[in-house]
């Protein structure tokens, strides 16, 4: 994975910045505070949003801006992606207005979804990205200062081992869930055992036998009554059958009469239909003769010797091919005509356009001449205004000739006077208050003295030790009065000086305004002079362009005339082809008419055959109907002889007696059946309880089987939980061994002395450095530079381990080092350069380093210089040649 491009608008110190990044080592170079790290923070923020910030969204937006935009283009695993984030200020809050990610066959909208997609794509969230690929400024010792457990969690998460712990916890939760279900099923099994025992104690089989015996007796009585009822019912049904037979024969006689009449009517109607069909056949044959005559007439207009479906189809195909050919040529001719006409029109329009533009440029040249003259007038006016400003500036500056302060010090002088005046006024107020207090005490003392009491203690004056208090009050008032006079005089003096100081401050501001105006007018004078020159040069250029456009317009008009003539020739060709096409279409229409009439002839002949067939069918049906008519007449005569009225009367009498007996038996049967129903209900209840007993036994078997299965499942979840724990420990050990090997290789490269022999990383991620004599050291015992190199080695080793991947090479993010030389001296910086070169040789596609160190600059493939404008406080970036920059700095040092 690599960054391709980052574009910023109002992000931290960047107003508008667009930076492309390439493969290899890129060093971002610049002074401290210029905004180098902000470029990396922008890339990190584009990927993960607010999760990448140690601050809030408002802190990343440029001061005073209402909106900010961050766009990042990056490539991952051969596919290109683009993220756009737009921030907007609403009141005092800043929120994400737009967040979109676009990639191959994917579009993700929304900050949370984009962050989730990036985390899934890179297989790391924001924290993992920092721990793996992004060594941020001031965090170079982050992993080395972490506790072993923190280091273990960090590296396990990077190596996806945290998933195994998640699976182990899930297996443990599943085991607890199985335990809960197993306990519940065991309780259900105990409950079913109790229910089965209660059912077995109820002697259900004995109760069922007694009820079934009683039911058998009732069934015998019911059976006897039912047999007698059946006999009476049989008599009833026999009589009913006789009566029914009589009714059926009577109905059949009536039906035969109706059938005979219907058959006569149907035969007559069909004979009439045969006559109508004969007339239709004659009409069809006349139509056939007309069609044949019309076909012969149309054939004479063609070159056909005979008219058949085959000859018509063959001739139609020939004409179709001819029509396609003509239409194709006609289409081409029309297209050529249209093309030539369009070209002629466009050339004419282009000629008019060139002519119009030439006129516009000549007009613009005249306007520029007038503008140049006006600018010269403004130039003279501004020079006069500049002379006036300089005179005013000299006059204002002269004010400070006899002033108590120099020009530029008036504000400080005024502030000192204000502060002193405030102190004097405060002191004056305090003194006034004290005078009032002393006067109050004097008045009180005099009142006490007049009353014969001590002014201080209020006791009788005789023998009082404080009789002199009134004199002290009077002396104090006199002193305070003198002090008030001095303070008032000082206040008046300060107020007068302050008034003078205010005037000086205003004059000082006026001087500054005049100086600014002078600079502004000097710039405007220079601008006006440049404007005069530019507009005269531009006017001359426009006249030359107008001449060229006029010549081009004449060429276009000649070309338009040529294309118009060619378009007229193409139009003649179109007319000829349209005439040919009309002839072909007319011939095709004649063939289509012949085909339609031939089809109509065949249809008419087929219709005649069908009509003849229908006449024959009707004749056959009428013959059959006449036979059925004779049969029905014979049957009607036979039935009339079989009807006997005396037999019918006897049957009616038997039916009535049998119905009365059945009614009496039904009452007795109803009573017996009610009793039987009660017995059956009781038997059903006992059988239901027996069924419940069988179901309980079946439920017990299922519960017992379920308990056995749950006990087996509980054992399996225990094994699964242990397996995930063991697998995580095994994978961690394998990764620890690989990480230890890579750490030693990297540390040997960057440290390169004989002080240390190796580094040990145990299964709990405890780090130990061994000296050549075997002494074990904690990494924190190393010097600052050694500790920084050690931590960089550890971070690069982790990066290498992840880059090799769990399932092969993985598309890792760029290796990003933000100010990695903070704790390094010059010798250690050289080792860092070696480490960068080694990581590049190991296949790290893109390494980005933020630094102002010249040695790292010399190791760069691409150099990006960041500068901050001191006036606007905005940063900008540019690509530079590392070798050229170092050469320039070397010359400057010389």
C-alpha cells in the first residue's frame, strides 16, 4: 500500500496544498513549526477520521475558516482508492459534512462506514496503524516504555492473535451456555420422572377394563334395537322403492314425450342448416373464381411464369436484396449530403466566428489604449497624492520634536501616566475617607468631653490617663488635610500630562497611517506604471491576433463554398437513389398483393372442404337422431303398459306403518346411545391419560438423549476453548521467535559496535539486552540515543514481520517516521540512515520521513520542503532535488 497524493484546503496551517508522493524514500524537510507533521496527520486523518486525532475536529480547521477539505489518493494491493472528507463549521461546532471513499467497484459514504472499510482493507484500525507503520513525533520510545502486557496486547492485535482470544472467549461463553441448558434439561428430566410415577400409581388399565365391559353391554342392547329398526327400515325402503319406481317411470314417460318432441325439432333445424351451408359453399366457390382471375392479372404485370408460394418467396428475396442495396447506398448518400452540408455550415459559422473575434480583439485593443491613457492620468494623480502624504507625515513627525517621549513610545508613556493617575486617585479617595473617619471620632470625643467622660474609654474624666486624645485627632486632621492638597495638585498635573499623552498617541497613530498610506501609494504608482506598459503591449498583441483571425476567416469561407458544391452533388445522387427505391418498393407491393391473394385462395378452398364436411356430419347426425326417435317411441309404449295403480297404494300403507315403528325405536336408541357416549367419554379420558403416560415415557427418552448430547457438547466446548488458548500461545511463540530474529538483525545493523551481543524477546514480550560479557540490561538502561535506535529497530522489525504476512506477503502501509532524530546524535543519525536503506532493500515500497536533518535529506529519493509565510502564517510545500539543496546549503555555510 502506498500514498499517491494528498490535497488540503484549510487544514491546520495549509490554505491550499496539493502534494504528490512516489515510491522510495521521501523526506519532508523544513523548519520547526512549519507544518511538516501536519501533512502526515492529514493522511492519517483521511484514512481514519476523528479516531486519528488527539484533538477535536475544530482544532484541525484553519483559524477563521468555515470549511476544510482533505483528499487522499492511495493504492492498495494493486487497486486505486480516493477518500474525500469535508468539514464544516456550524456555530461553535465543527462537524463532518461529507465523507466518501471511491474504489474499484465500491463506493462508501459516511465517516463511520469509511473508517470501517479502511480498517477491513488494511486489516488494522487507527491504533494498529500507529503501532505498526506510523512512528509519530515524540512517540519513538512508546513501545520500549510500555509494560510487557501492553506490548503483548499491541503486537498480538497487529498479528491478529487477538481474534484467537476472542474465539476462546466465545467458546467459553458457549460452554457456559451449554451448562445452563444442560442444567435445565436435567431438571426437566427429573420432572418427567415424577409425572410418570404418578400416572403409574393410578391403575389406569383396571379402570379402562371396567368401563369397556359396561360399554359392551350397552352396545348389545343398541345392536338388538338397531336390527329391529333395520327390518322396519327395510320395509319402509321397499315401499319407498316401489313408490320411487312408479315416480321414475312416470317421470321417464314425461321425459320420453319431451325427448321425442326435441328430436323432431333438432332434425328439422339441422336440415335447414344443411341448406344454409350449401348456399355458403356456392358463395365460396364464386370467391375462388374471382381470386384466380385477379392472380392471373397481377402475374401478367410481373416476370413470373407461374404463381406459387416458392416463386413468390424467391422473387421477394431478390427484391429484398435489391432494396437493401439501394437503401444502403441511399443512407450513405444522405449521410454524405448531411456531412457536407454540416461541414459547409460549420465552416461558414467558423468564418463568422473568426471575423467576430477579430472585430472584438480590435475593439478590445482600442479599449486598452483608452485604459492606458486613463492609467497614465491616475499615475500623475497618485504621484501628487504621494507628495501631499509625505508633507503631512513630516508635519506629524515634527510634533514629537518637543514631546517628553520619542515617536513610537507614546502608548507606553500614556499607559504609565494612566497607572500613576489611578494610584493617585485611589490614594486621594482613601485619604478623604480617613479624614472623614478622624473627624467623626473627634466629634464623638468632644461630645464625651462635654459630658464629663474620657474621649477614649468613656469613663469619667477624673483621674483618666487619656485626656489628650482630642489634641491628637486635631493634629491628624491637619496632617491629612495637607496630604489631600498635595494629592489634588498631583492629580491635576497628571491629568494635564495624560491629556497631552493622548494627543501624542493619536499623532503616533496618524504617523503610522500616513506611513502605510505612503507605502500603499508607492505600490499603486508602480502598479499604475506597470498597467500602462502591460495594456499598451496587450493592445498591440490583440491587433496582431485580429489580423490573423481575419485571414483565417477568409480561408474558412472559401472552404465552405467548396463543401456546399459537393453537398449539392450528393443531393442529386440521393434523388436518383430514392427513385430507384420507389420502383423496388412498388414491385415488392405487387408481390405482397399476389402473396395475399394466393393465401386467400388457399383459405377459401380449405373453407369449402370444411363446409362440405360439416354438411356430411349433419346428415349422419340426423340419421342417428331418427334411429333414437324410433327407440324412444317404442320405450314409451312399454312403460305405459307396466304402470299398476293398486301396487302403488299398498306400498304407501306399508311405508306409513314402518315409519311409526322407526320413530318409537329411535327414542330408545337415543337413551342408550347417550349412555354409550358417556362411557366412551370416560374411556377416552382413561385412554388420554394412558397416551400421556406413553408420551411422557417418549419425552423422557428424548430428554435423556438430549442430556447425553449436551454432556458430550459440553466436553467439546471445553476442548475447543482450550484449543484456542493453546493455538494462540503456539502462534505467539512462533511470531516471537521471528520477531526476535528480525529485531537482532535490525539492531545489529543500526547499532554496529561491540558493546552488545544480542536481544532477547520472551513469550510474554519482555525485552532484554545482553552485553558482550553476558550482563543483562533493561532497555531503559540504554542511553537516550541507543534507546531511540532500539525502539526504531523494534518498530521496523514489527513492520517486517507484518509485511511478510501470515499467508504470504501483505500490502503494508508506508513506513512513516515523524522526527525520528529528536533523541539522536550525529553518529546515531548515520545508523538511522542505514536502517532506512535496509528497510528499502527488504522491499518496503514507500518510506516517508519528517526531518530537518541534512544526513536524512541526503538519503532521500524525493525531497518535499515545507515553508511558512510569516505574514499570513500559512504553509506551502514544493518538491526539490535533495542533492541540489545540500550543495546550496554547503555553499551557504562556506
